[in-house]
């Protein structure tokens, strides 16, 4: 019953996003190093999930997202599926090996994979090692995604300060330079690199909107 309730909430969220997105102006800025048809591990912050999803719709016909088996995961999977994403359910717990293997197979088949790098429960702006591992094992680069809204709602009580664009706002989504992670590299070294890159892209997106 609980899952059915969150699925209904997810359906409401999808139609809300659909209405809002039709009123928005969306600018997507892509790095010249991004190759058409290449599969990427797309990383962004949990509070920018809506913006990143709207931005990533246009980069690949084949796209998938990792969603946790939690209530939040149930809530977001419905809108994402309706937006054309293949949803893989998994977590950092017992299901992680199975879900990572499925994601690697999808990447090998040309899919781009998206996931919040500080999800599903934070801490905010702290990159988890799971997607670094996925990039290493698949041999595909991490594609950092920065997002900013000209006008938004911020859910201050949420751990991630989740952001929802308001109607008639402008969104800037920046797809940065792909970050390749050698298979023999120390994952911890790249956690800070990816974190700093994401924060910088968010600042750049804010500047494109005329914000400081």
C-alpha cells in the first residue's frame, strides 16, 4: 500500500513537472569533448535532480538512472520512466553488486547513466564512491552536470535542500568535460576532483543567469 501511495505521488509529480517545463526556457551548454552516441556516467547533485533530468533528456536516446529502493526512489522513478529513462533500482546495500552489473551492461550497450552523486541520503555535496567505481569498471567517463534556476522553490527541511523550478523560470544546464578515471586509480583521489567540478559548474550556470 505504501509503494502504491508513492507511485501516485510520483504520477502527480510527473504531470506537475510536465506543466512547469512547458513554461520554462531551458539552455543546455555542452562541452565540445562530448561525443555523440557515447555512453557516460552522468553525475549531479541530489538537489538538482529535476534540472539534470530535464537537461539530460536531449543528450542521448538511450538513458538510464539509478534509483534507490526507498520511498524517495519510488517517488522519482515514475516521472523518470515517463520522461524516457530506464530506471534501475539499487542501493549501496545488498543490491549494489546486481545493480552495478546491470548499469555496466547498459553502458556497454551505449546508454548514458545518470545518478545523484551525493544520494540517496547525503551528506549534501559529498560524492559517494559508487559511480566512480562504475566509471572505472565500465571504462566510460563521468560526465559532470551543473544546473541553476532563475527562480525556484527550495525545500529547506530536506537534507539536500531540494530545488524545484518555478513556472516561467529559466534553467541553465551545463554538461562539462568528461572525466576519465583509470582502472588502477585511487577512487578517493577522484572524489574531490568530481566534487569540485560539480560545484564549479553550478557556479558557472548561476553566472550564465546573471547571478553571482
